[in-house]
């Protein structure tokens, strides 16, 4: 398993490292990448003499970046992680996706902060940019994850063909080890459809949602069985609430540290009109997210 980890100089990377060594207790290979972004409005890196003030500033940035990389390497090496370091100049998203592709990384892991809707729309974020552009899974870390031991995770699925592919990608993550894994889905859309279609058959309108829930539970159980090698304990959960309401409730009820979900990404106008549950979770909620991608389509 090869993982690209974004390394900053404020030690926010520590939360990602803490979570990763718990998810992959037998170790993995890490590409530790520190990015230096341009100080200029046009994002350029002008050629200047070594004694120029801007050159002195960038030299200090590189020194601090190397110090952060060495700290991260020292920590991860204690957990059977083989580390490769690099310092790059330029756009973080472009650098991460380029290195991840060239190094055949299986996962990109970054630390992210919660943003308001207006902040994410106007200013954007590295996490959002990667959600929309990356073709490999992303681990977006929100917390320090200082606890020891295995992780309780909630896998949110809509049973779509794309999510089926995402789950296959999850199975391919070598060395991934979870404590408890809950396979979760919502019954909201099916319930609303049945209520409308059977409005003149009140008895059937009562029975149909129960039958659908049972079918969803059966499908969740099949998914859980397929994921048995990844977790020591498996369970299923079906909610009839709206997903944006049901998901936080399910995470709290199950005491999950990690949310696992899929994302196809949306263009700008789709996000304005229909939104994106994965983007919402990445930008506005405080639970760390393992965002599965089925790859290039």
C-alpha cells in the first residue's frame, strides 16, 4: 500500500499520521510531500539571485518544510512505514495528483479544516479540489485521532453501480484493518416513491417501506460479508431519514471515527443545483472521511 501524505509546517499532518498507522497497523509505504506555494498573485516563482529577499524567504520555507518532513518520517518510521520525502513548489492539488500518479499511490491523505458554505464557494480548498479532480481514494482527516487501537468506521452506500465499484476499490487496500465496520444506507427515496405511488392503497403504503427496509438490510449484509476480511466486527444499519440528517445521527449512534463513502464528483453547476453529499461531509462536517473513487471512467 502506497500512500501520499501532505506534510505541513504546523504539524497538522500528525492527525493524518495517527489515523493511518491505526488503519494500516502492519505498515505501508509513504510519499511525504511538502508543498511551497507562490507568494505572488500570478502564482509564479521568479528567477532571482540567491541574496534577493524573496529567495531568502523561500529558502526559509524549504528549511521549515524539510524539518517537518523529518519529524513526520521519524514518527512514521516507528510504525513500520517506509518513507520517501519530497519538497515541491507550485499548486498543491496539481502536485499531489502528479506525484500520486507517477508514484502509483493507492491513497492521498491530507488534513483539512471545516469551512462555511460561503468560504468553500469563494475561496475553495485543497480538499475540495482533490475531491473533484483526483482519480484515487482520498483520506480527509479532521481530528487528531490520538486514541490507540482499531478504528470504528461507518460505510455509507446507496447501492449504486458506482458504489459497488468503490467498495471493490476498498477491498483492494492492502493492509487495511478496521475494528468495527457498519454498512449504512437510507430508505428515504424509496419510502417517498412508494408513498406517492400507493397513495390510494393505504395498507400497501404501510407495508411497502417495511419490505424495502428488509431488502436493504439484506443487501447491506451481503456487502458486509464481502468486507469481512477488513474488520473484526460487522453490522448493518438502515435509516428512513434524509441522508444529511441520518448520517450525523448514525455516526454518533455508532461512535464512528471514520466515514467511508464514494464520490463521482460534480461540476460547478451541478453542485449549485443538487449539491454533493461527499463535498458537504469533506467541507462542513467534523468526521474524518475516506472518500472512495472507482478510478477513471
